[in-house]
């Protein structure tokens, strides 16, 4: 196991990059603690695989350093770094049996055959590979080959870290959940540093204790699944995490808060002061569909639905037009038009669905404000003083 630290790390595939846009990895500092289970989450092209290949030693960074337990490893090969890496598509030795594929890295280390036998059977048990041990790898299906490839990475318990680059892409959907849980169990059993690259938020949340969300070559937030969901520090995290993602509405500053079209939201004194001290180009509010409160009172009963509405967060309701309802079985997604802006609300299965207009409000606890896409925060002491 190893602590992996990235220090002033940046990478460009251009020999002479002239702008930040030419960097696949923009300068970052980040630490993966020893023995942790981590996910690197983001859309295609955000730099996930590039970063993983830099950590493993398959790629040399343009700038900065990679440190394993405070030792700079930039010039070390993957073998010298003692890294196990599982790729998106299975890499197996087709002419060998499944047993010999799993045993290969152990025998390569000179491990005694009784220990090889014990270790191979241990991993075969975890990955349900016992029925396949005597089969040639060339006769396996794609998902069986990937299980063997994963097993070859997991069979060694002396590695600095195991890196997974979207390993479940070729796995049948009904097996994915089972394998994610098995990887989690393996981590808990062996306490190996694991970094799991994926674009699937469910995979990331199932496997990882902490998730690093990448966007545009940067890690824009690093935290637990709950932290990413409840308090996204970047608008991309709010949009990318959750189904559907966070409601984001561009707003402008106005007296005691923010506004859009004819709708005004009052903000707390501490948050207003913080906004007054910032220099920004764009301002947005964000709230997750799960945290929009739908009132039983019909929106048509609210006075002044089309006039200027002044409400404090956690107070009176806004009137919105019902546009569409999606019934997804265990819950419904209500699409609204709030003063010209789309707004989604997640309803429980048994919750009454309004027909034409709906009354909604935003809890101050769950309403986020973003300046140039980054969350605006206030000092905890100021927030406690204000709430008192």
C-alpha cells in the first residue's frame, strides 16, 4: 500500500502548449491516502484515464511530480512502482488456463507453489472463477475474461495500489452490481489503496469511500457520495451527480438577495456580505429536485402569480406552471416552468401530482449560490451567529 500524492501536476499532449485549453490535466495538487477506496468520476474526455496512466507510470507528466509515500517516482516504470492496473478491456494470456493467468504474477515474483495455489483459489472464490480455472482463456466470454483480468490485478497483496480504468464496461449489466460489491469486499478484506475510474456515478458511489469528480482536466470536488450530493462545490458536480441533476438558474444581484425575471429570493446577511466581497462574471442558484418543497396548496390560489414575487428562502411559495410529469415507478419527476426557467421536482410515489400549477419553495439549507460555477460559502461562525 502507498500514499499517492500529486504535486503541481499537469499534462499536455502538445509539445508546446500555448494555453490552458491545450492541457489534458490542468495543474493540480491531490493526495490519495494509503489504504483508501477512491473513485475518479467524470465524463468522457475529462482526463480520468490520462491521470490514471500518469499515476501508474504509463505516461510521464509534462509538469509536476508523482510521489509514492513521499518518494518521487516520475522516472520509475510501472513495475518499479509496484502497481497493478486493470484496463477497460480485458488483458489476458489466451493460451494459458484461467488458473495460470491468475498465478502468473505470483510465479513471476518467485512465490512458492503452495502459496500460489492458496492465493489463486482465494481470488477465484471471490470472483466466482472456480468453474473456469481449468479452461483456456481464449474460450471465455468477454465478461469472464475481464473477471480474470481483474483477478490478476487483485491476486497480489503486496502492490502499492490497484488502478481500475472503467473495468466493468464489457460486463453484462446484471453482473455489474455483484462485481462492484465484490471489489468493495476485497478492499475491506485486504485494505489495499484502490483508485477506480468511471463515468458512472452509481459505480463510483457503490465502490468508493471518497470520490474525486473531474471536469475539464481538473478535480473540482473530492468528498464522500453524500457530500457531493448534498453540497456540490461546483455547478458541474451538481449537474453530473443525481438523477436528474441539480436545478441551476442564472440570477442577478438585487436588494437583499438575487433575482431572475420577476422572481426574487432573499438571502441571509452573511451570504449577501460574502457576495458583495467577490468579483465574478456569472451568478447562479442551485437546488436539487429532491429538496424542492411542493406545497399541497394549488398554485392557482396564490395571488400575483405573474407579478414580482418576494419571498425569503424557507418561507412563502412560488407559483409555477406544470409542464410534464414522468412516472418512474417508485418516484415521479415533475417538470415546471418557474418564471420562464425550467425546474424539476422529485416526488414520492404516493405524493399528489398537481395538474396545472404548483406551489414550490426552497429551503435555505439546500439552496446553493454559485459565482463563476464555484459554490459561495460563508464562515461557519457567521452562519451560526445569523441563525441564532
